[in-house]
């Protein structure tokens, strides 16, 4: 009876799988034929259904970039990068899209190899790595203490404990920057004002597709700062899109 139920469920799932494959193929066909806006529409549907799929986000970003929508492309390249930072294609296209707007992915003075290693794991993966070796260290320590203090177990405790400490330091180092709220300007010029309202004077303008750090919010206004500068102000949140 159980086998019959499993077979029935599998049979019902087959059309869904086929439909997903057809949608992917259709989006890829539109992209390859130069219909980038059509590809955007289809990949957008896929991204809404599976927002944590880095390859869908990457394909959507490529479609936006090819259609000339650089700000949207950056949003989805960054989202793909957050999920799978070690993917060379995602990283390369994100860096290229930033470079086309006069911005950089890798800060000056930091070798690419160091940056790539530092961002090899996503933040959730680092959390998982840290938790895994914390549990392994604790379990092995209990086995060592109550199982006769075996030398091999002691070595395993030291190795797991060392990895736990290193991954914890790595996680603590990454956490502030990875949890910083970042947004992309989605209008020709975003006006940063000295306060949250149209009655406050404009202190600086920021061009489309440039990055801003969100520090605070008040109604329809966000307090932001320009990445790598000391300039800050309040901007209408409809002028930006958070990554």
C-alpha cells in the first residue's frame, strides 16, 4: 500500500517537474534569441517561486544587464552572490557590472585571491560550519573524558575545536558587513536630503545603479550613506531597492 502511495505521488509530481524544465528552457531560449525583456519576465517568475536559487538569480541578473537595466542587474547579481559567493561566474559578472558604473567589488589593496577565499562560504554556510564543529567538539570531548582518554580521540577533539574556533572568528569577521543593509539606486538621480522630508535641502545626489548603505528609516524615507565615503542623508525609499 505504501509503495502504491509513493508511486502515485511521484506520478503527480512528474508534470510539475516537466513544467519547471519547460519554463527554464523557454527563458533560456528567449535570452539566447535576444529577447531579454521576455527572459526577464520568465526568470522573474522563477525567482519569485525560488528566491534562494543562485542560478535563477544570476540568469535574471544577466537578462536585466543585457536589456540595459543595470541597477536591477546589480540587485540580482548581489542576491546571487550572497547565496553562492564562491561561484566564479556570479562573482565575475557582479564585478563587471559594478565596474561599468565606476564601482568595485574588491576593495583597493586586497588581492583577488584573498577576497575570494574570505567570501568562499555564504553567511548561512559559515553559521552551519561553526555549529557543526561546535557539536563535534563537544561530542568528542565527552567521548574522550568518559571513554578512557584515548589519544586518537584527543587529536580529533583538538582538530575539531581548532576548526570551530577558526570558523567562529571567520563568522564574527564577516557578520557586520554581510548583515549591513545595502541598496541600489533605481532612479536616474537619488537626492539625499539633510532630513526625512521634501522640505529639507538636498545635500548630495547619487546616480543610478550606485550602492548605498541603509542606516535607519522613517516612514517613506531611509537614512543612507554612500559606500566608501562619509556622505550621508535621507532618501525616498522608492528611489532605491534593497539587496
